[in-house]
């Protein structure tokens, strides 16, 4: 039984044609993902120091439309609009990305590219906005490459190319290219796994209790983080606990794969919560150190643990590199957990904001 599944169907490859007199648009919706085994620390060109595992969300997503036409100057022109407003910061990021890997994106050199992007959740608040946005960027570029006549052959290879490009833009974005549970990183036990791109886990190896798992994201703070993820990864260079952490992640991954296959909720909770606290512990004892959790984050964690113990409901918490709390639980306990959030936890959320989400099916291409 294969642990990694085949890639889902991709957009139909369009036959080779010149874009000199053509224009059009491409529109993707790409969800964020929540890492269960955390990727923290990288080497080389956006390569992970340890494998990671996440599940893709359904309702926390980026929608991106790429309008393209021949450039009036004969050189690439890039415009970027976020929620309807020009955004120079992100425009510059896309330009830098395209210029850093010129051999990958030669098909864009004579085009005028206009990106329009919106998020369904707060940007830079620890909900992996870079995963959904850079995943959307990668899929828009792959679709554009297809329209330019580039054909990678097998559909599986096309999806891997999208994941590869997403990784170059933002490491965690490579996991958002797929739905369900997704692995990124070379694992000896899985010969098809790779540091270069992510791969989805086979549904046959996910117990039904995890197949429709829920994730309620409590927005403790929607403010921009004190340290970017890129800077946070750099703190692992020379970190005194780096090697121990990378080995811990490999061990946790093996254990979590077993738990997901067997439906072992107790092991799932133990590993996932330890991974979250390890991530924040690494930031706290880095040089310089950062504390990204807020007092409300700790209060929510304490409340969740008490609720779990008193009600015997198998929920877990996890955190990205930010203060917001992801409450993970089986769909069978959806009503009890959401009632608890409304009655006891919403007071800790900024402007009473939260997002009820779940394991998602992956990106959507709008025709």
C-alpha cells in the first residue's frame, strides 16, 4: 500500500502557441496549511533541515488572479494589488523572485503581469499567509507556462513543478499545492519523498477520524509578527539545540504517520502539541530571542487543556510562528468544541475573531 498518493488532476495543458498577440487571465484559490510537524531551519536554496507534515485548510485561503498581456516595452512589467490596492512590497517580492530564478521564468520576460490578490484571513498573523499566497503565485505561473506552450508531460510532474516553484518562494507554500495531509522533506522510509517539493499522503493511510478533522483558528492578534518567518529560520543557524531539534522532528514524523494511519488520537495530541511548544521554545532561546505568544495565547492553552481533561474530548492545539491558536479536533465533537469556543474562548480573541476550518481538498482553478 503506497503511503504517498498520486497527484490530483491539473488544468489541461494548452498546446504551444505564441503570446505576442494574446492576453488573458488565470485565477486560482489556494488554501493555507497548518503544520503538525514543524519546518524550522533551512539550508541551501530553500531546503528544509527536517521533514514536515501538514494538513491543508479549506476556508483560510488566498485568491489570486493573474492578468497577462504583451509588454509595451518588450520587457517584463509586474503590477501587484492586494485587496484592491497597489502593494509595492509584494510587487517587489514577486519581481525579486522572478529575477532570482531567471532560467525558470523565461516565458514571462516579454509580458505585462498584473496580480490581484485577496486573503480570507489576516495577513502576517501566524496563519501561514505566505503559504497560500506563494502557492497561488506558483500555480498562476504554472498555468501561464502551460499557456506559453510549456508541457511537463505527466500531470504528476506538473503538480511537482508547482510545488517546486512554491518552495522557492516560501518553504511552507510547497505543501499548499495539495489537499489533505501533505509531506515535505526526504524521508528514508519513503523513496519518493523529496526536499525539493511536497507530496500528498495517500488517503488509504489516513484513518477516517483524521480525514475530516476540524481546525478552529482563534485570532489572538492580527498584528504583524515581531519577526518574520524568514528571519526566524535564520535563527536556527548555530542554534545550540538545532541538531537535537532536527532529530526530534524526524522521530515525531515517524510517530505521527503511525498515529494518522491507526487513528491514535492520544499520540496525535501529544506529538502535535509538543511540536508547537518546541517551535516557540526555539524562538525563545535563540539569539536574539523572540516571544511571539501573547498572554491570551497561554490563557487559551490552559483553558483547552482543562476542557479536554474535564470533558474527555480529544482536542489538541498547535501554533504557527505567531500568537494565534489552532484548535484541532475530530468532526464528531464539532458542536461541543465550538460551543466552548463561543462561551469561554472568544473573549481572548481580537475583536472576537476566529475562523472555523477543516481539512481541505486543495487548490481550485476558476475557469
